[in-house]
């Protein structure tokens, strides 16, 4: 169980290259498939993180625009309201 916990922490901190480092430390030469698989997994992880970061930034910007619009309407009143000109 300790090995699994340490591997999980290493992968979280260093990505899948931690697996390759562990194999090297154990004098096991990782094969081409292991290396390419770890590289692809790291690339997917980084792409996913970048996508999430941009999604969070867009959400924060959208919330800021909504808050600014609500503040402007509270100060000036709504420019248009359905049935407001009757």
C-alpha cells in the first residue's frame, strides 16, 4: 500500500515520467511503448489542465461582466423592461 501512495504522489507531482524514473532506478530499461505511453499521458494531462484553466478564466470573466452590468442597472435603472412603457 505504501508503494501505491508514493507512486500516486510522484505521478501527481512529476507526471507519468515518475514511472519511468522508478523503472530506471530499479535497473529496468523502459521500452518504447512505455516511454511513448507516458509521454502521451503527460500531454493529455497538460492539455486538460490548460483547458480547465481557460474555462475557469472565461467563467470568472463572465461573472465579472454580469456583476458590472447588475451594478450599472442598479445605479441607473434598466434601460428596457418588457411592458415598461405602457
